[in-house]
């Protein structure tokens, strides 16, 4: 930037806009289904009188081995999730009317108990229609085939629903009641034009002994919801499998990389609406009800792969959408999926498919979803990207919840605008946070040159930083303005707020942005401001009544903030988990150890943790059957979309490899992972001939937990891979598409297979 301030560009400007209407107090959680300590108004949820911004993450208990529930819940808690949400798939529980099970992986009551024990709230999405890429939307075949008008107040249908709700209610045994721990109940899913039916479902749930302080329903697609009966929940996906393979990056996806006050997403479920000939109830965008705050339940935690379209969002893609929603004024951050899983084994398959009249062929077994916690229980890079946002919400949510969102004076002209900086302000008129989001996939952004901001609050105007800065692509910033902590006021800072550690002298923790030299401005009692150029590091800057620790940008992926009754800052490149007791578990594959910050010593402690196991070992792959000739370009179509091959065709055409693993791979104590780097079309992994999981190739690594799939010493572990024809029109991510394009006839390769053992220890 030029050094002459006269040549600096005009600052970007935004003015705080107060709430446009007084807060409203709905019946929900206040006069109905009252639970001590829980209250809801049109701006936020509060607990024991303190505003909070919950973070919910979707985990389907019936798609995760019961032996892994406790660990997955600890992983969610360590990621900053405060609420676990789950569908109850009728299809999983009742394959026939007289064969209903709530045992093993289906024990929803035990799942609720374990979540509460871990320190998480629970939202149950009881349907009865769920979707979740399940067959019939979650209806058992006998319900789907019943001669009734489904998802309506048809008496015949309601009789079936009442029976199912009674079974759920009996199993929950008061857990979803005025005295129980369940925080919320979602009715149906993606129901657009039956508001009275939602009221009926609510009545049936009550009659079955189920209630909760919060009742919800999905509101996207202009859904017509019954006033005051359900909290409208929204979503946001930056890409999706539900558009055609040859479709460009849809505007409904692109919108989410901008700040706005439009909460609807017309794209989610649009293909199912098309298949079922259902139109959205309203013709345009719809914002939240005046009675309830803006809340989400389906921000993209990742994305499933359909056969015809296989998006793979990056960690930054996922984090940008979530970040923008916070800047837009979110009062509840909800992710779908947050924890992947595996569909229950069934001869007929439990998945959405063309064979059952759905627009998409989804993998029969694997439901990894590229989520922050994958099908194998491993953490994706998005876990780290999101947990920093969640640490911010835990520390500052009581303030942020009271702050409306204000958009800048100059905003992007549309989704094609890649020059206007994308930013927003949340403020109460005295203090606040500036949110900057400068990332999008598919069409990369160039560095934004010369950013400087003027923020007008009720009684002051703040211009910062001291000189313009360039904003690199990939920047997601949460810069505080007028933030008081301890007895010190931070006038502004150009490093992201992360957390506030308690102590005799509290510690404000900021995280530097890559490529932006951080500055910190402190306001004195007389109103003067002193600007500090800060060198990021692991030692704090003392400001009298406040320590300020500015962590280097390169530590971002190893930052953890434990909320376990207290609040602790930890650094570790390995995976950490904890529960309500504060006990930290380390899963180690690296050698860095865990460092805990001690505010009283103003320093991090020495690294501690288990000794990691030996380095990665390569597995052998002996080909025992080659692919049967040249595969076709397509296996058929449904509604214009490519269909996956039938099981018989896959069996005929796929190559088969027998995998040779080291002895330790069968040791449950090592919790061994299999990393498969491959290329092709469809992969299946089988143990002694039984399909344990599967994958559509999208260029990403395929990770399998050997303990979870039942691998044991002496088992026959085979990998079945179907080649992908060079002329295939399935939609692939960029690098995968390039690899296919470089292939003459068909693509099939095993690049390498790694066996990774982990050491687990409790600190």
C-alpha cells in the first residue's frame, strides 16, 4: 500500500442498526413446556438468565456403532458442539410392523442418557418422515406401501404415526418431557404446505408422552409453518448432490458465501419437491418469524456423494458458510452432518436410490458425508476450522446474542461480484465484532487490496486499522471493536477473537490472520487510543487488568478450547476429546504432545501425552480378479440422472484385491485406521465376503476404521473396485475430473494403502 495517507482508499463503512422491533416472548419455552432455566425470545435462547448461542451437530445413533457413541459425543464436545441432534429413522427400527427394535445401535434412550452424561443437550428429529438420504425418507416399506395419503392428516396415516410415536415415547420414558433432558423435538422434515399437519403431529407426540421446551420444523423452500407452534430452522449448503451432474455452481449454493439477512435456501430439497410434484409454498425468500430468532439446523458440515454428482467441500468452504451465518445474526448454529456413519446392513438397502423412486443414488452403506467427524471416527480439517468459531461463541455468545447484524453501506452487487469485500457488523451500539469472509470455491477470489473500516456505533466512530491492509483469499476474521474484558477496553484489533480465559487477570485470546500483521488498539479511561503492533507468539501482552495472547496463524489447526465447567486453552496436533468431567483423552499419531496454557504463569506448559506408535505401514493389495473388460459409460438413467450399477453388474465388472495387513491391524487397542488412496468409480470393502462399507470415488482419501468394520486376525479383507469410464458424465471435483480426463479408456488405480495405528491416553 502507498505510505502517503492522502492516497489511501476511502474506508469501508458500516453503521450499527439497532433491533427494529422490541423483543417478543413466544409461548414456546415460556408459557408452554416450561423447563426451569430455559427461556426463548425473538432474539435468542437463554439459560439461567444468560443469553446463549447453541451449536448443534447431527449424529445419527443408528448409523454409528453403539460402542463408539461415547467417543463420538466426546469428539463433538471437543469440537465446541453443545447440542447433539439425531433423526429417528422409522425404517431402521421397524422393518416390519411386528418387528420393532430399540436394542443395540437403536437404543435411543441410552443414546440420550449418554449425551447428557457427556454434557450435551439433545434434539430429537422424530419425523415420522426424515429423509436423511434414507429409503422412503425413513418410512419402512410397509408404511410406504400403506393405502394412505402420507404426510397428511389422513386418519389412516395418523393411526400409523400414532403407533410409532407411542413406541418412541415408551422407550424415552419421560426423557422428552417437562422433567426430561431433551431440549428440542423436530416434527417432520421439509414439509412445505401442510401447516395443520405439523400441529397434528405435535398433538400426537404429546399424546405419546413427548414434549420439549423447543419444538422445531425446517423452514427452507418457503415452507408454510403454523404460527407460534414451531421454531423455524434454516440451512445453508455451498454445494450439493441434488442438482444435475452438468449443472453449474447454482446460485442457491453461491449465496451462502455472502453476508445477508435472507435466511431461506430455495435449493435444499428442491429435487425431492420436483420428484414429488410439490411446489414451495411461497414464491420468494422468507426471513425468520418475528416471534423467533434466526436459527439453523442444516449448515453444511460436509456433503454426501450421489452417484451422478460428487461434491467434496473443503474445510474452508464449510467454515465460510458457518462464519457468514454468525455475521448474519445467527442465534443457533446447526450442522448436518457433523458426525458421519454407516447405514445398517440390509438385503434391500437402507439408502435413497433410483430404485425406490428418489432422484439420487446414494451409497448403500457409507454415510461419511465428508463431515467434521467422519464415518471412521477421524477428524476432518473442518473440525478445526469450526471449533475455533464455536470457542468464540462459547466465550462471547452471551454478548453476541444481544447484538443485531448490520450490513455495510456498500455491499456486493450480486453473486458474481468478486471485488467488493464481504463483511458485516454485529453490535449492541457500544461494542461488537466485524466479520470478514473472503473465500469461495470454484471461482477463487484475488487478494482484496487496501481494506480499512469505519464502524459507526451509537456514540462513537471507530476507524481501523492504523493503515490499510490487504486481505488474502481464505480470510475468515472476527475482529473485536469496543470490547471490554477485565477492566480494559480493546478499541479494535485485527486478529480474530477466540476465547476469554478466566483468572485473577483474565486472558483475551486472539488468533492472527495469515498474511495480516495484527494490531491491537487499547482505549484509556480518557478516551485516548494507543495502538500496538503485536508479534504473534505464545506469550501474552500485559495490559494491566488484562492479558492479551495473540496466537500465530500457523497454530490455528492445533488450537483447542475445553469448555468443561471451566475453560482451558490447549495446543495439540493430535486429536483431543473430553466430556463433562473435563477428562482429556488424546489419540496420538504425531509427536508434538499436548500443551496447556496456565494463565497464572502466563505460559504454556511442557508437552505431555502418549508416545505415538511406529510410523505408517503400507498394506499389500494382491489382485485376485481383474476388472471384467471395459465398463460402460453409463448404467442407465433415472429422471435424467446417471444411475449406479446394480449389485449384480458391480459383481460382474469390479476388480478384487486381497489386502495384507500387519498383525497389529487387528489389535482393538491400536484402534487402527486404513487409508485407501485410489481412483475409479465405486469401491466396496468386504470382511469375509460381507460388505462393511462403500464409497463413490471423488478424489478424496477413503478412511476405514478396522475395529468398527469387525476386522480380526485371519479375516479375509477384500477391496472391490469398479473402473470409471473415461467418457463418464458423472460430476467430479476438479482434481478428480482432471485425472479422469487424462485417462484414455477407463480409470482404475490403487495409489497406496496405509495402516495407521493410534495411541490413546488420558491426561
